[in-house]
C-alpha cells in the first residue's frame, strides 16, 4: 500500500493523449516559506498496451538521457504508441539545474535513497513518490545514466540482476534490444537503494544505461541513446518496429563489473595519471596508473595495480583525486545464463 504523500500532480495517468506538466513537492527553504519543487512529468497514452517508465536526470550531471527524453516529449505523436509512457526527464531536478551529481538542497545522491521517505528530505520525497505511486503502475522501466562529471564510461546498456531466471531473461532481452555497443551486468555491489534495483523488486522489466560522461554531452552517446530508447519501446510493443532494426548481436559477449575487484581506488591524494585508454584489455597485477604528489616532488608517485584481468570500461575524468576515489573500472565476461 502506498504511503501517504504531500506530492501533488494535476496529470491524469489514465487519460488518453499527451499531458506535459510536473509533480509538485512542497519545499520551504530560507527564501520561500510556501514554495514547491516542480519535477517535469509527461504521460502519453493511447490504446491498449504496456506501461513504460522512462527516467533521466537521476544524477544532475548526466545529460544524454534528459536530452533524449525531452526530444521524445516534444516530438512523439500519441497516435504512434500502443500503451502508456510515463516520462520523467529530470528526476533530480535541483541537481540537474545545478549540474551536480548530488542534490544541492540536501546533499543526497538520489540513486542511493530508494525507496525513499515521504516525510524525509526533498530527495527522499522524490524517490518515495516514484517508488509508491509511479513504479506500481509500470511494466517496464528505463533509467538513462552516463558517467557524470567524475567518470568517462564506454557507452553501454546495463542489466540489473533479477532474483529469478525468467525476470533476469526479460531484463537481458530488453537490454540487448537497446542495441548499445556494449552490454554490461552491474549490481552496484549489491546496493538495494538504486532506481533499477527497486524497479526489479517491483517486478518490472528493467533497462539501464551508461552513456559516456565527463560532465559533457557526447554526440555519439546521444545517438546511441535515442536509437536505443526507440528500440526498447518497440521490443515492448509500445512503438512500431524501428525502420532500421537493431544489429544482430547474437555473438556479442555480455560483460559485468565483478564486484570489488573490478574497481581501482585511489590509495592516496594527488593527481591520477592513467596508463590505459578505455577499451584496453589489461591483466591482473599490471600497473593501472600512478598518483602524483604535486605538493612534494620528492615523494615518488603511488602506483596503482589491477586486481583482475578485464576491459577498461570506465576511467576517472578529473585528474585530481583523494584517497578512495574510483580511478578505473574493469569489466569481465558475464558467466550467467543467457
């Protein structure tokens, strides 16, 4: 049962046609006694068919998703679909407007607050509303991410692991339909507080992405994302088949981030000098790069090493690091059943 909420929207989720508006969260900061944060929301419905939830701006410094979803809101004729689209292009609106990964209002990473708290901070109220009122009416969910300001990641579609084989296969099939250059299984070290983990618990077919990063907009990634969203909606039966069908990737290997060994973390403060480009195959024990102490040149650089064999899938974008920052991410072959 949905928890009581103070969030309000004038949009009717059951109405045929296209509605563009927002859901409104009461917000009373220092300079606005009775204000509200209005998160953009669009519902497009026509005929019979499944409901897909499309989200971008979960992190405010990841731009490809919001751009593509904005295009979809403006350009999609409701007569073309069979079913319903619920589109939230800038879920973490305060962070999106500020170009930050985390909310400038409460400092929280929205993607570590699900299922939220309807009486919590602003970010927690957003995720509570999505968890309690949006997810229960969805059949499928697409959450469009990139590496943001701190990472550059090879453009890829992401499989969120599901607890049973049938659900896992649904996720894999939808992610393969996205037709990204890479398909990667990522479980965020088993964290249950993410949008995709919560979507899986709600029973939805779930698709994620990582579309480049560096706090910039990649034209290549926008193209991949635009095509991929259409492909998944076609796979679900909501849109007609695309004019150009997805490439045959039956021989494509699915990758995964293999837990803690897949991450190379900074061992000290300084400036990280990476040794390998994205897409490079590396070996366990090989040097990943080094961290320089610019304040004391007499101190030798600290060498970082890979813990496993794998593909350089993601790499830190700012040179400056502090101890514990993620410097490199490796992906390895996925051994699960397809």
